[in-house]
C-alpha cells in the first residue's frame, strides 16, 4: 500500500437530535441512530470497520457501550473501546485513528457518542423507574459471549485536586467564570461591562445555531438577550448568565467514519472523502490552581502551533473554524492562542457552540467534526476543530481539507512543549496558618443559587511567598451578598486555615 493509499479520510458523518418531548430515548439509541446514518452513506465500509470507539457517555449505558453499539449495528470490529472523560476525546480519537491509518495499522473506524440528559430528566420528573438517558442498564447483549467491559482509552486523571475541591471549585460552571474574571480584570472592566462584551462575542454563535438542523436552540439572540440577567436568564456565576453556559440537558448523538483512502476507494466512496491533514494534542498545567496564567491557554497554543506547522498552513488559510465553546472564556482563550480575532468574519463556530447548538457531554466535538465534514465536502477549503476537556485542561486540534494534504497526514510530537508547560506549575498550599496570611486574588467568581442569592465566592490567590491557594469566602451571609457583581481580582485578602478560607483585608 502506498503512502497515498494510507491517507486518512473522513467519509461519512451522522447527527441526530431528538426534541420530541413525548419520546424517551437512551444515549445508546441516539448513538445507534447517528452511526446508522453514517453507515448508510457508505454501506460498503460496514464490513471493514476494525474499531468502534465510543466517546465517554455520562448517561447510564453500562460498561460495554462500544460492544453494545456494534451488536446493534450488526458489525464485528476487532476492537471495541470507550474513552475517559473529556470533551477533547472526539478529536483525540480522530487524531489517533488517523495516525494508525497512516501507519498501516488500521483500515477503518467508527467513532460515535451521544447523551440523553433530556430524556433522563423527563423520566425523573415523571417519577418513573429508569436512569439518566432513558434506560441503558447494561443488560442487553453486547454481541460477545462472556465478554467483559470495554477497555477505557485516554487520560483518565481527575481534573481537580484537593485544593479546588475544598474551595468549592468542582463543577465547570464555577471554575470557568473564574478564568473569565482574569480577562475582565486585564481589560479594566467590571463584571457588568465585561458581560456586555461577552454578549457581543456570543451572539454570532446563536445565528449559526439558528441555521443548523441539529441545534438544540435554533434561535438567534441579541447580545443583550445573552448578557442581561432576567427571569429567564438568571445569573449562574459572575460574570456568566445562564445563556453563557453549555447546555447539557439535550438528547443528541453524532458519529463519524474515518478510514484509509484505499478503503474508501475499495468501497466506492472516495468521492466523499474529506482529508485529515494534521492533528495534535497538549495539556495545560493539569490542576487549575497551579497554572501560572489563569487567563490564557498555553496548551491550545502548543497543540495549534504543532498542527498548523505539520499541515504547512496558518490561521489565514482556514475557511471554516470551530472553537470549543462550553463557556465564552474557552472561545477567548482559543482565539488568542491560535491568532484569531474574536470578530473574525469567517466566524468561530460551524455548529453554534455548546450553549446554543447543545453540549452533549463529552461528545460535542463529534458534532463539530461531522458538520465540518459536510461543509468541506460541499464548499471546499480547509477547516479547523479544537477540543478541550476538564477545565481548559486537555486539548486536541484537528485540521481537515477538501483536498489531499500536500505534506500527507502528520500527528506531530508535542512532548517537548508539554514538558515546558508542566515545568511552569506553581506550588499550591492546601493549608495556611490559622492566624491569617496575606494574599492577592488572581481569579474569582460570585456564585448565585437558583433564587438569585449569592451562595459562594471562591478565589484563587497568590500568597506573598509565591505559592497559590484556592479558598472559599469565610464571610457571613450578609457580607457574602454584598459581593454580588464584584470582581475581586487584584484585591488583598487574608487567608487562613485548613482548608483555606479568606476574608477581605
């Protein structure tokens, strides 16, 4: 087989969205529908699928989702696996598959995922037995007699340390706005002023979602509708309103088929090929509190630079772009790291983004790759997809083209860049003197509960000895309430205790 024969290509993609409130589906149902839609485009490839990879599913599907999906589809791949947690995993799976195809180790693979959170919530609201995702207890046959769980692939480290946990920094909707506070402070904006800017950044995303057939919210919004708090747009964590948060309560699935150009030709579908030009990965300093710059992404920069250099192109050569967009700060960091303007006339999403298209758990990027595939096939050009997992922690970048890559596919080695990033980690203090230690706040948010009351105000601060600390506010309820709308970045605080708590100095 020649090197041209081994060029990796995406030849089929399927997407499904179930908005019918009368329909209860499982995540596996949706993954099956998406996979069938992809396989129906390339029927001659079904028997050539060597590997089925299922993106980590948050809804309950049992320990062998890839095996169960393969059994439903009537295919018998040699490898059946599912991934660790992470929104980076769909692009990572494509990069990994493309490298194996280019090396002659793999012929064709199906990558699929789904979430059925809307169905799961509906079942719970009805008080009916069932699990998130409308079933999927794991008791249906997996197609392999006596088979055990599917192996888990990818980096399965936890995304937070004891330091973040003790400060109440556990869920993305609390941690991401803390990163945003850094950008707001550097721009000299209050939370309210910065929120208006974010509305202008995200409004074009809603316009894309309004035109996408699989978007959960196919509705264009004005910047004011996104930025201004109201009865249907409550404040979640400063500076973010509800409409700036990824939406998990969706029923969505997507799948792509990646194979060698030779396999596509043998199946008679080479005319459908979208070429994988390059792919690269890198991580931030793993735990947020230890990162030297809480308002920028060196991981995206390293992965993006490597992918561009491998493909022999730059940002100006792109026709289509999809930046991971779970929260506005992910878009801001991604654009800055890749040298893209936030008002780029090409747009920064092809789907509409996780708050508007929908954020089906770890599987959003399978939708963005599927959409890129469809559009590159019809419009031509070069496209970029970025993907991230945990808290802007682990990154994967992919470059795709309607024509074969002039340099062939490449997945460059980013280990030297990764070592340099890891070496910048700051020492983190998980306990400080009970008498109180002075510190300067470097990231902060004010968390609101569903009644709009302030419920917490965590910070990441730098102690005067250079160590970092994550701390929860020790103020009484009335003082805590006075922090609403206040960006504490740059403020002096006194930190004490184990776990650390702070008071304004």
